[in-house]
C-alpha cells in the first residue's frame, strides 16, 4: 500500500494540461449535451476512485480509528478509547525494537546485495549485442514466481539433511550447514532467497538506465582515450545512479514489509531471531487478536516508511537539481 | 507550472466529489460496523453463547453439503471418505466436505472467520485447547442439552469427553458433570514411541533415562542413524508439546489452573530438569538441522531408517507401515519386523500428551446445517459407527470401540492409544491459548537451536505467559 501511495504521489503532476484543455472543450458532435467532457471524465475515473476508497482509503482510516481503541476482533465487548496507549506500548516494547533491528539488518543486507548483483548483471548484459533479450527474460523468471512457491522450494533446497545445497557442499568436501535452524544462517538464508528472487527487479531498472546512456558520450570518451574504469565512473554510473536509487527505494519498501518468506522458510525462528516487524504484527493481530494494538503497530510502520521515503525523495530531487 | 497545477485542481468536481467520497466512506463504515449480525442460524444469539436444542430439529430433504474445517493430514481425507460412504446411507441427500488448511494456518483459518461472524464451515474441528477461545467469544454452540438427550456419556472415559468438549477445563483425568459441553470427540490421539527393534531390541525402554541411554547406544553403534527424532519446530504447537511431554514425565506442571499461576510453576525444579534433559541430553541425539522438524520430517526420518527412536502422534503414524512410503521393507510385515510402537516411557510421573480433536458447531452456520450437524454427531457417536470409524483408520473415543478388535487390529499402534488413555494430560484451553502456545513454542525452539540458554528460555516462558494471563490476552 505504501508503495502504491508513492506511485500515486509520483504520477499526479503531469496530466493537468490535458485535463484543463478537455474540461473547457464542448461535447463532441452527436453526444448528449448533458454529457460534458468533465462529466465523462468523472464517470470514467469513478470506478477506480470507488475501488481505491473502499479497498485502500477506508481500511486505512478504519485502522487509524481502531489504533486508538482496545478493540479485539474476536472478543465480543465494545471497544474503549485508549488514546495513544497502543502507540506508547508499541514504541516502548523491547520486543518491537528487537524485531525492528532484525528488519533493519535484513533490509540493509538484502537491498545492498540485490543492488550490487542487479547492477552488475545489467552492466554485463548491456555490453552484449547478441542474446540480450533471451538473457534478460531468463533472469526475470524468479521475479515472476509467487514468494510462497519460492519459499517452499528453497526450504527443500536448504534442508540440512535432505537439501540439494548441503548435498553439493558435501560433494565439495564441506560439512553440513544448518541453514534455517541457526540464528545467523537463518537470517542470511532469508537474505539470499530474497536476493535470488528480487535481483532481477534491480537488474531490469538498471538495464533501462544503461540502455538510455547516449552513445556519443562513450564515443567522445574513446576519442579522448579514456580508460574503461574512467568511462564507468564518470559516464555510466552518474547516468544510471538516479534510476538505481529509485529501484533501491522500491526494494527497500518491499523488503521492509517482508512476511511471506519468513512465514514459509523459518516461521520467525530459531526462536524469534528472524521475526520481522510484519511477522510480529501478524502474531499480535491473529494470535492474540489484539486488533487495536496491531492497528497502531501497522500505522507506525506505515509512518516510518512514509517519513523515510520523503527524506529519500528529497535527496533524489536534490540529486536531480544538482 | 504552478498555475497549471492549480488549474488542474480546480477542474476536479470539488463539492460533488467530496460529498460522494463522504457518502462512500460512511456507507463502508456502516457496513463494517454492522456486518455479520444477520449471518446464519444462531448468529444473533451467538455472542451470548447460543445453545443447541436438546432434540434434533426437522432435517431437510433437499441436497445439503455439510462442511468441516480441519488441517491437512491423512485423517482428514479418511474422515471425508468414511462419512460420505457411511453417513449417506442414512442421509442420502447429504454430502460431507472436509476442507483443509496447512497446520500452521489452522487456528487462524477458523478464528478469522469467527471474528467476521460468518463461517464457510458448519463443523469446525477444534484442538482441545481452542475451546476456551471459541466459547468465550460465542463462536460455537453449547451442546450440553443435546448431549444429555442424545449421547450415552457413560460409554466414554470421562476425561476424553471432557477434554474435547468441556469448558471451563476439567482437571486432568476427570470430568465435571455440571460444566457445559461444547463439543464431542472426533479423533483421539496421543504420542507413541517408535523404536527400531532391529537396532535396540524387541523390548522398548521403560523409563525416560533408559530411553536416552538406548538412543545414545544405538546412535554410537549405527553411523548415519540418529538416536532420536522428535518435534522441534516453532510453528503450530510442535516444540511446545515436546517440552510439555518431557515436563510431565519429570513431574512438572504447566500451571496452577485454580489461581492461573504459571510463574514459579512451569519453571520450578522439575520444569528446569525437564528443559535440561530436553536440550542437553535429547537434542544432541537428533540429526543436524532437525531444529525445524515436525510431523512430516519425523515420519521421513523413521521411514528412511535414519532414527533409532522417534516420537510421533499416533494419528499421523499410519504412513510408517506403508511399504510405498518406507525404505525399511517391501511389505508391512517386513517393516513391522524392524519398527516397534510403544507407550511413552515413564520417569518421575506417568503422563502422556493428550492429542486429537473434537467436533463443534459453528454458531454462524445456517439453521438447516446446524440441525444436520447435530444429526451427524449423534450418528457418529454410536457404538457401531465408532467401530467402523476405527476400522477406517480413525481413533474413536467410546470405550467399547477402543476395546474392540476393529480398533485394536486396525493398526500396530492402536493398542498404544488404548493403553495411554488413562495417562493423558492436556495443556490450557483458556481463551489466551494461541498466545501461550506461541510463547512456549518460540522459546523452546530457541533453546533447542542454541538461540537461548535453556534455563533463561524457561524463565522467559513463565514470565511472558503469566503476563498474558494477567492481562487477559492484551499487550504485545
């Protein structure tokens, strides 16, 4: 939903001239005089608006309301207003901060790895002239799979006893690794699986940026006998960087609300060492059915993402202006 | 640019749009606030604890589908096949559907629908520990009058009847005849010890300490075979049931039910001893990476000959004697030459975990399906049907069915169940069960996988569970 908000925010600035022009123009010949262009526009956008209001805006406002109450979806007692108590409980809970740290480590590790690998693959593909389309399509396959399916087959592959990964390691002379049942390896496994699935996203955006770099810049650099590293450092990277940063933002927002892979691969374990914030909210909401508290928890997560995204966007704008 | 943006804003149908938006939000709010009360049969009364009638109302002759909800495991398919084959002889217009969800989603799948006061199932199969939550929230019908009128309660071990239906919870081994009943037994279950007769001998270990010694010896003598295999996962109730079992065997208690005390009870000396045995004596005898094992993984280890001794729910052990699923033999007899099934060893106390589930009736099901559900329950709890259920692979609850050859000869582990009935102990069935089990699961799983010191894990369980009980399930 947050990503959706950002997308909406980013796409509301360009269409006004067209709207203005069409609003002023008379109806086309043959159309009912009451059906002006403006009414027609309202008619067309109303289904989308209706959907947005009922499926996104209303649940958000309702959750906001519930976050100030002690409402429970299962207990048959009326909700009492508790002010900011739920917010205070979430913000002062050591359990929440522990999950926040886990989420931070995960987001940082996964997004950094995906950015390096995604850009690297895109750079290599962009230098090929033959088979570029096939390679790009092949690399995109993991992104097209459901995270639950990805989680399930990686769970089998990472199984310490029967998994293919340990089998391969064994044939190379390494010992068995407990990928999903040890504190450090479990979080690393989550990062690796997420990277396997989402590196293509970064790759795709980086590839678009690389393809858009004007050829004449490289030609000019060649005439000046610029080295490969110089061309990369002073032409390629600066041209692709803003686009890459947008991809990083999208991935970071997605990774911040990671739930499905955790649910399938580790169930948050061992213990709670791979429980992310989203997984914890799920437990508060559906094991304890503390709906008011879970709503406050969710609202705080949305706020964190919005605030961080705003800072990030400001940095991007500065970069653009610079 | 600035002018154009302003002009663009003006072009939106301001007042009309705001009015329409407000109307939609108000309508949605009303729908959200008022939804559910007009849902099926007993919906409106459910909040105050709807009662099923003592006599079964008139049943419809129209085609009707009676829906169960359970989790995905072999008994679910067995129940659907059995009910469609047998119940339709009496009620040909009825089709039975047993819908399943993954075990980890079982509680959520039922209770999220209960929360919406609208269920797509008529008979939820609740774990015995879910009863408190469902009763307190008015999600299932009170069957007390119906049971009094239609069920021969003397045909059951009192604790079995109480465990799958009574609330407030019965004391271990007893039934309070004045308490209300909200369900009837569907499938009895407990743990069985599975041991390799060809590796440790025909006689199973009698005490828990002997069992650990036998597992250690077997592991030492058979490279590639682990001494033990048991449930350790942090999903469902896997790791928690394992700890609770060892806790009971070493004389510990989970809580003091009377004054709802956990702190100082579960983590007393016996409790600490049990945790120490589990983490420091049993865990080292398991396969590497088995810290997330549950039913399927333990079965796989046994079927592939990778474990000397394993602990498993009886209802999930059927596949172990299937040659198609085992590497231990090409016929059932060959497998049974190598595998033995025994009741759990004792140590300081003689208890085994109570498993299995009961049938209940959704308070939000339509009246005609609630009536059919009552009829199904009455039919299912008859002596001859219970024996047929036993022959079809089910574990009955009636004493006459438990002692019948149909049951005892249906599987090599059924005698284990019959011998274990008098030793069963359950967990808490309070409304806060889901939180209590999660706390215990995550902490025991952490201790088993080296993420937490065992003693600290047990103290954390006691402290966190006590907080949940003291706050009536509130808080994080």
